[in-house]
C-alpha cells in the first residue's frame, strides 16, 4: 500500500459534512478520507482525459493536485474538455482548471505548472507527488511520463483514446509492468492519425478519464484491485469493455535515465523538416492565380466530412487515405492534364504527406501553406477553426 | 479452421472498415499472413520488413500477448479463439 502519512491531517466540521458519503463507506471512512487529503496527485494535461479526472479528484477530497499544461483553452476543446468553460477561451488551461477545481473543493491545494513537460523538468515536477496521472496526447510525452515514473518509483495511471476506443491501465505499481512492457516503441510519425486529424467522440475521454480517477483514488486509499497487470479496452460504439493480460517483459531494457523523446519517437527537429519539405505556395499566391484565371488544379486531401464543413472554391476532394492506398494517385494524374498542381488540407501536414507520395509516382505539386485555415484567415471568414 | 481477428479502429481503413475478420490458419503467424494476403495495406502496420510483429502493435490470443506465449507467433491455434490486434494509441490531451 502506498505510504501516505495522515498523522498531521485532520478534517474540519465542514469537510466532515462535505465528505459524509465517503465517511459512512466502510472502505473509505475517516482514515480513508484523511489518506485522500494527505494524497498528492500530479496530472499531466488538462485536456479530454485530464478534465473529468481532475474534477472527480478534487470533488473526492484529494488534498493536493498538481496540473501540468502549457496550452490555452480553445473553442474546439469544449466539446470534451469539461473542466473549461466558454468564458475561459484564450486563458491558460492550468488557470482555467484551477479556478474550476477550487470552486468544487476549496479545501484542495492546486499547484499549476504552465510549462511543457520535458526531460529536463519531469523528475523535479514528479518528485513531490504520490501518483502521476497521464492525460497527454502524444507519444514522446507518454514515454517521458513513463520513464520518469519508473526512475522515481511512482505509479503511473494511464489512459489513452482514439476516435471511439480507449485504453486504460496502471503502470509501475507494486512492481507491476510499465508502458515499455506494453509497447517497447512508438509507431513512426504519420502512421497513426492524431485526434486532431482523426477526431474523437467527446464523451469517450470522459469514460476513460473517470476510470483513471477511480484507479488513482483506489491507490491513495489502498483498497480494491487496480488495473495493474491488466489492459482495459473500451469500445464506445459497441459499448463493450475487454481485458487483456499485461505482463512484465524480460526483454524490456532497464530505464535508468531520461532521453531525447522527440528523437526516440522519430519526430524530426525543425531544422530537419525544412530543407526536405516540398515546394510551398501561400494563400495569397493561390488567390492571385484564381483572380488571374490561371490553369491549375487544387486538390483537397482532407476527409469527406471535413470537406462538408468548409472548402476552398474550385477544390477537388481526394482524401489522403485514397492517395496512400494508390487509387487517389491516378485520380490526381487524370485531373492534371498538364496543369499546375496545388494540394491543401486543414493546416498543411497531410497535404505535405500526400505530395511526398505523389512525388514517388512522378507527380510534382505545391503545398498550400497553412491549409484551409490560413485561407480562411486571409480570404474567407466563413471558414470555421474546427 | 477459421478464427476471428478483431481489427482496431485505426486499422479498419485497411480492412474495408470491418471490425472483425474470419481468417483461416493453423498458427498465429499463418493467420496474420493470411490476413495480410487478403488486406495488403495492413502489412506495414503489423509486420517489420523481416516479418516480425512491430513493436507498437500487440497481438493477443484471447487475453494473452503472443510475446508471452512459449511458442510466440508459432503458437498453434487449435480451438475457438479470438485474435486481437491492439495498436499503441496516444490521444487524450490538448489536441
């Protein structure tokens, strides 16, 4: 059981009333509520997963909650990041979250770290906390959170989501397996679309985040059986839960120090991406070509549902998966007939990938810088920042 | 005999959006090979050039990771079984 010192902790009359439904539960009781109050939990990210789990941790009476996030609240977050509000758009997420948590439970100490978690600050940030909760959205940070937890011997409450599916477990708890036992390496960049590209059902992180909150509270209380050694899979469309065995892998190398996680995950540095990048064109050049009636073909490689949201006049939809799988390449070739090719997506990443594939098939084109979002900023205010 | 292979959301674009596929094969490796023969685009997501299961994809026979089975990929499948493909996903935070 996690070593939590409750000798200096007491509950006021107001706190007794607030937590009365815990106090009358034999598995929690006064001693358990004191353990929660003495508990220190650090949550990485206040996004889809962090939002619901932080709300419940504060409501449950966890005494000290740390939050790490460097982002600001955006309108497109509000579909799932329920700790934030419309009035918080544009504010730092950690401030928006702290405000809400103290409204729920003023007895909670909320420490905010408005920084990006990096190898040079992770150990210092984690050291003072009992449990680390991973609510991040990318592979480099997930491996960093894992390794720092392994080095410091902290439990890592893990949750991850994609579209309609979620995964949850507890890593590095009571000599149990950790993230590298489950997945020794991350997929190369670009192989799996991110939530920003692939979308996510807003309620999904609610389910997974609340599972993470449940596991965190159980660890602090020292009750029940945690998900350590089990990977829980959730499918919202089928409304099914499955459980897989998760074991320590003897082949996993020991984690002894933090590394360069961007490099480990194969993410090229800025200086590496620029020279290799495909030829680009600005939205202003595109507008000038349109106004001059030039002969060009504008291909939109986003998904059909994104094309329904907004489009640039005259663009032809050929989704990136179509190009990746081959048929799209011939569609592009058939369209061109000697004309100049301009390719765009939402912000320029997928169109660059499409142009890389097309180049291998002998088709050369230009990438629209900043995608349809940049076009919207410059020429079409009706384009939503989706 | 045919076993059910469960396809996760990120890989369904490569299996005509099917969430489960019935595949013949005597071992895990044979079943994966037959799956890839039917859906060629799955290959780079599942296997390395050398034919090993990639490090960011786990294959389970029922609830057990094949890496932890004595015969690994060559584990014979003799009775009714469900093979699950479970890839690494990272979503959850700011994006």
